[in-house]
C-alpha cells in the first residue's frame, strides 16, 4: 500500500481509493470495479464529498425499511466487501438481515473470498455460495442467481453499488430495494425504492446510527410512517438539484489556485 500523508489535500479520497486497489490485489474486486469506483469518485466530487441532505432522508427511510422488514437481506459484491466489510456485518446483525454474496462477474474464487472476508468480521452465515440458488426472471447477468433462503425470500434488499438490471427485476418481484449509488442518474438509482446518493463509505456508518436512533427514540408505528411518507422521486430530484446549484455556485465563485514559483518569488512576478 502507498504511504499517504494525512496532510495531502485529497487524503480521504485517496485512502478510499487505496482500499479498493487493495481489494483488487487480494482478488475481491474485479478490474471493472476499479472503473466503477472512478465513476463514483467523479459523482462524489460533484456532491462535495459529503453526505447531502437528500441522502440523509434516504438513509432514514432505509433504516425504517430495514427495521420493519420481515426478511431483510444485504447483497454483497466485490466493491462493497473491499470498502465496508465491517459495517456490512454490523448492520446485518443489528437488523437481523441475511448476508448474501451476489456478483456481476461471478467466479467461485471471488464468492468464497468475499464470504471469508465477511466471516473474518464476525458474520456467522453467508448465503449465495454453497446453498441452493434460484434464477430470477429477466436478469441477463450472473446476478440472476440468488439464494433460495436469501434474496429470493427477501422483502427488503440492500444493494450497494448495483447494476440497474437486477434492481428492476427485484422491484418487479415486489421487493423493496435500497440502493447506495453516488450517481443519481443511474438506472439503479431510478429503479430502486430508496436511493441513497452517497459514498458507501459514509452512508453505511450513518445507516447504522440511524437504525439505532430510530429504534431508541421512535415507536414502530412512527417508523412505519417515516417509511410510508418517503418519496424517492423527490429525493432523487433534490439530489440532482443539489449538484446543479453547487455547480452554479462554483461557476460564479471559482477561484484559481495561485502560487508563486521560485522564479517569480525572486522577480516579483
Ligand atoms: O463485484 P461484482 O462482480 O458484482 O462487480 C461490481 C461492479 C461495481 C463492477 C458492478 O456492480 C458494476 O459494474 O457496477 P456499475 O454498473 O459500474 O455501477 C456502479 C455504480 O456505483 C456507479 O453508478 C458508481 O457511480 C457507483 N459507485 C462507485 N463507487 C461508489 C459508488 N456508489 C457509492 N459509493 C461508492 N464508493
């Protein structure tokens, strides 16, 4: 791993990038996952690398959906396993969700490696590797194979960094789909029931805290109300407007990074 100084202006972003690269070197992440991460970085730049207000609304609704679910499942792919394995296991324990490895670029080696990674953070059971799998209709990738005891049965599925195809199929099967995707324009974001437009690295700890907060301060009835009053279309539009306003503001106030070179310091120019 590269030595990173906390003084580097892009320290946090580089640290996340190193985690993905490390995951790639270990075989958790596919090369396509590095490209997907780069796209995510770009959208993260646009939202200001911070959790934006519409994402907080989505996180609250997602926590409500997970708390009130009968069979919640967290679907885990290579990027999610490389970036937030500890948080995935913690959230699963908190809401009694099943963990299922589900990959776009499916190989047995990666399935086993991802399951082992989750177990190393305390997961007791990881589905999608050696248990019975069922094909869900109208998904034209390896992601169509889901666990009979996991996603197939689930009423609520959390799908971090997903492809839109399967989100649409899961919605058609009547499931509540929670997506974490930095791109508010993606098919996943537009097809999901609840779209958290945030970096998964920031969103997961916030989701865990939100579950704890709702559980300790609200009745089940109130939690159901929070979920029922959530409007994903509005939240996605708000996310796009947030980016738009931020860019408009930046286009007015952009300041060049100026510096004095060694030569100009001595000459005054
Ligand atoms: O591990 P596998 O085989 O299942 O493959 C995983 C990838 C990510 C390669 C696969 O799901 C894929 O190709 O995804 P896409 O279609 O490229 O979509 C990934 C989405 O996640 C994009 O919209 C990115 O903007 C977004 N994204 C990338 N990094 C992050 C992110 N969203 C939240 N947090 C991130 N750190």
